[in-house]
């Protein structure tokens, strides 16, 4: 079973778009249009990072967790996810970061969401006690279905760099770098068995060293 919400498709302007892992719900954070000077909320603000500098523009939240997701579709990018999340009635993309796979965005590119730059509450890991994994969890989504295959080498390199930076900067324990399925009350196979295995067999041991 894959991420049970990621397989859902939303048709917007004739396009089938990736939805992401968050179950349906109403997100009531600041409207996305206030962050978009063109007032076209289906085009997210995802400025490329400067090297490995992912410093937000707002004061940092008290981050405790990093939650890794997959989109469960082989194509997409932050703009597609943003459009789909808007169609659910949310303010915009629920993740802090999206790592592209070359099929919709440059392979290994880290797209930075407005939730991260402005340090907004996430909308990627619902139903946890006190909404803790959205309040204090950084959401990273890799484009692709990693049930049986791993992300590309460039995606994994980007994930390693990003997570290492976040853990060091915000003093997050490697033990709190998890797959979506590990969050309390989660009912999903996200981020897929292959990526999940990578997190525990490769990424967390790297971070611990």
C-alpha cells in the first residue's frame, strides 16, 4: 500500500496533478495570494537555495522533527503540488521543501516553499497529537514513487545535504528524522519501502556519524 492520499489525482485546468500525502482537511494559514505579487496562487514562491543556504527569512520555529515523504507519482514539482493543495481548500503547498526528480523539475533541485521561508505551520503530517508534526516538523517531499525503487542519485544527494543542514542548524536528533508512516496515528506507507529503508539504513547512520 502506498501513501493513501498521494495516489489521488485532482484535475485543474485539464491537468492531472500530484496531490501529496496530507489527508483532506482545511488549512487556515495566511492565504497564499498574499505571498504572490501576481495574485495567481497556482504558481508558488519556491526560490532556489543559494548553495546549501536554506536560511528562512523569518525567525525560526522550535523544530524537533524532519518528516520525509514521497509524492507517489513519477512526475511533478512544487507548483503541481501547490495547485492540488489549493484545490483542496488549503492555502497552498503543505511541505517545506520539494526535491525534484527530473520529470517536472531539475533532477535533485530543492524547491523551497513559502512555509519554510516564512516559518509557517506545515500541512503534511496530520492527526498527530497536538498537531506536533506539523507545528514542529519540517516536511520534505521527494517527487516519485519509492515503493520499489529508490530516488535518483541526485535526489538522494540533495536529501542528504538538506537534512544534514537542518539537523545541524536546528539541533534535530537523527532519531527524529522519520518517514511519514512513523508519525503517531499515521495510516500510510509513505514514503515508500525503498526510501524508508534508505532513511534508516543509510541517512540516519550518516547523520549520527
